[in-house]
C-alpha cells in the first residue's frame, strides 16, 4: 500500500528583481520586474509503506520544497499529493499526528531549556499516554546513547547530540511517515553512523516510511534500497540505489601502491583518476581487470593493490549532469 503518492506536483515562486543602490530602489517604486522560479515541476513518484527512499538532487533541485509540500508547510502551485490518504496542505490534525519532519538546519527544541522539557511539551501536544511516553523515551535515548544528556540545556549540547535529541522529539508520537531533510549535515562520521543504525532499527521495529534527503552518499547507500533523483524540479531517476553505479558503465577502480614512484604513463591501462607519488588509482573496464592487474603486478614493484567499485557519488554526479 502506498504511503505517499505524488502526481504532477509543482511549485512556482514569484519574486522581483531589484536594481543597485538608491537609484535602483527609487526605480523599483514605479517599476519592478517580476521573475518566476519553478522550484518543483511535474513531480511524479510513489513511496510504499515501510520503505526508506533516498530523495536526491543538487542544491536548488527542489528537494526541500517538495518535503515542505508533502508535510503541509507549503501549498503547491499545481498537481496533487496524498500522504497516508490525506492532502498534506489541508493540515488536518489527524494528518499532523501521523507524520513528522526533521530538517537538519532547523531546530524544534527550545534552545535555552533542557531537552527533556521539549520532550514533555511534545508529549502534551500529541497527547501521548504517560506509560508509552516513558517507554519510548527510554528506548530511544538508550539506542542513541543520550540518556545522561536529557537534563542539559540544548545549546550546550554538541551538534551530533542535538540532532539525536531532535530525532527523539520527532518520533515520540510514533509517526507513520518521517521526512528527513539532511539529518546528518555537519556531523562527524561516528555520529552519522550512529544515526543511520538507529534509523534502520527504528524502521525495522515500527515500519515507519522514510523519505530522506542527504548529500552524504553513505547515508543513502546504507539506508535506501531505492532512490529518486530530481534535477530542475523533475524526476530524472527512480530505481534501485545500487543501479546508479551502472550509469558509469561496467567499470572498476584499481588502486596501486608502488615500492618506488614511477614516472610511467599509466593511461594505457585505463583512466588515471588519482596519482600521488607512488600511489595510483585507475578506472578500468570490469572485464579487463584480471588482465590489467596481472600485467601491472608483473611490470612494476607493487607493495599493495585493491580492486573496488566506482563510488556511488560519481554515478549520482553523472545523473546531475545529465539532468
């Protein structure tokens, strides 16, 4: 069953061009040039219940605008959308109780109060039963290892600790659909991994549907079996995340570490992606990997080598350029 359905959804913003300086400001009193920006254009896709779907695109592609429409924050210029059978921008109370949105650059917790005060406020807003509230809070704080931080002012927490508290606050009422907009932005590798592990366990335990935007490909490859990629407000890819690598062709990366630096031109073996003193990274055709590595190991004094998949972000970058 579909949790999210989007059909021909679009959003156009109108704004005005302003001339420079005082003269430009005076001229704007009598004449203003109106401009239009199509942030989202003819968006179509569906997300099934329980799915974790990556929602990707370059800056300005329309990802955040789309999430704001799906959560009811913005009204679209055209098209339709359903989230759990509701039209989001009607903002019905029953709908708002069943969804949640987390934006990595926006805070919902009270800055100068301990996190527990914001949790208690959310408990009252969503009318959560006392027993369920205590159980959920205990489970999530334990999973994210922040039990001892609940009574500390939010502004005194680190960025990673604050984001964990934001996630807990957003999930206390156990929403059925969760919109995540850059939840790991600015976090260190350990904090990113901790949040990913938590989201996987939470999705498995509750069946929550997650639509996730992130510029960190580890978030997408680790959590999302499927990805939707948009550019200029339109869907340019909707398929399995791992299939994005296939857009670059059937290629592998061969990484070599030589005993001594070699001045040879390695381009005869493949595309030289990186070269630093005695370390070289080559992009080669998959079917030629065995032949090429054998020749390299024979001709050069290789102390270490590895064969890896082409990074997912390169496939995503190719999609952006094509879009």
